[in-house]
C-alpha cells in the first residue's frame, strides 16, 4: 500500500480563486504484527550429567562456557532454567534438536517451550 499523501482539490473547475482549496488524504501503512515469542526451558532430572547439559547449551544455544555453566546450575538448583527466547518455529526446532540429541546419548534430559 502506498503511504504517500494524495491531494484532492475542492471548489470550481478553472483558474485560481477564493473558492478553490486543498485537502490532504493520508493512507496509513498497515501495522505488521510482531511474532509471539517462546521461552525454551531445560528441566532438571537426577540422571543427566551436568557436563552434558553444559555441552547442550554451548552447542544448541551458542552459550559460552561461563553462561552455560550458570544456566546449568540454575536448572540444577531450581528445577528449570531458560536457554533463550525465540519465535515459535525457532523454539520448536531447538526443543526437537535438544531432545533428539539427549535421546541419542541416552539421557532423559527434558526440553520444553512456553509462550513468553
């Protein structure tokens, strides 16, 4: 849609005069709705090694060693920890990647997403 103003002229047809005026009609650009965001969370369990959780955070969430360790300890101490916030498709992909990777390595690690 074109957002430039269009000009209408009102009054008599012909030359300039006191009855001739201008009006501006503006068309507003349609608002683009921002996508909903989802938190990707790791859930604590008693079997997945801490080192494996750190590796998952580094590999799938691009965390450096220090940040990955912080998240892992939060998961360990509080039962759940946030890995990141993403659009639905990205969050869904990350959850699937983590769950598949954990299963391949025979760990019961759980990864879920929730609306932010």
